[in-house]
């Protein structure tokens, strides 16, 4: 009976020892290394958060600039539309004026070729036609100057709008670049938080 009890005691002792050995424990050196790694992670996280805050500010600045550029583009587009309409209308009126001059000239030629060119009423009509022609010539000269000026302004507006378009494209690319960096930093923060949780769990299990 004593032999059996001794055997059982030895078996139970080995079982307990085996259970303790199956649970890995951190050494003091390992614990210190984990704590050091955790401190490094916290520092990296703080740096990334600072960078992310800076990027978010940059995104806000670029977005504000884009709003201004968009407003300038819309205003420029509206002005271009107005001047294009003005030039088109002026050219249309100029065409009508040219047709009216041709009619006046044709009418004068018929009157001069008639059998009564020296009659007072004929002379009065011719004088009136000359006055009308002079008025239309003056209008034509004035209209031509205005059309040329409007054309110059229209050219400047279109050149300005092209510059605005180039700036809008640059801002769009810059904004996308900042957003990409922000997305990458957020992914890094997620990875750091995951690794941090792993280290904290390991330290919590240290006895």
C-alpha cells in the first residue's frame, strides 16, 4: 500500500510540474523589452497624430483655395458668356448696317439715273440718303471699335480662365496627395493600436 501511495504522489507531482511548464512566462529582460517597444509605439503614434493634424489643416487650406478658384472660374465663365453674346449681337447689327448701306447706295444710283435728278424733291431725297449713309458710316466705325475692344477683353478673359483651370488642376492634385497621405497615416495608426494591444496583453499576463 505504501508503494502505491508513493507512486501516486510522484505521478501527481509530475502532472503539476507539467502544467506549470506548459504556460510560457516572460523573463524580466523580455518584459523590459516589451515595455520599451510599447514606449516606442506610443512615441510613433504621437508623431503620426501630429503629422495627421498638420495634413488635415493643409487639406482645409487647399479646399478653401479650391472654393475661391471655383468662384473665380464661374465668374470668368459668366463674363466670357456676356462678352461673347455682346460680340455676336454687335456683329449681327454690323451685318444689318452693311445691308442697309448697300440699299441706300442702290437707291441713290437709281435716283441719279432717273430722268428727274435735278428736281428739288429728288435732291432733298438724295441729301437725306447721304445723311443716312453718313450716320451709318459713323455707327459702323464706332461699332467696329467696340467690337475690337470687346474682342480684346474676351481674349484676356479666356487667357485668365485657362490659368484658373491650370491652378484648379494643381489644387485638385495637391488635395488628393494630402488625402492619400492622411489615409496612409490612419492605416499606420490602426496598425500601431493593434500592436500596442498585443504588447499590453502580453504584459498583463506577466506574473
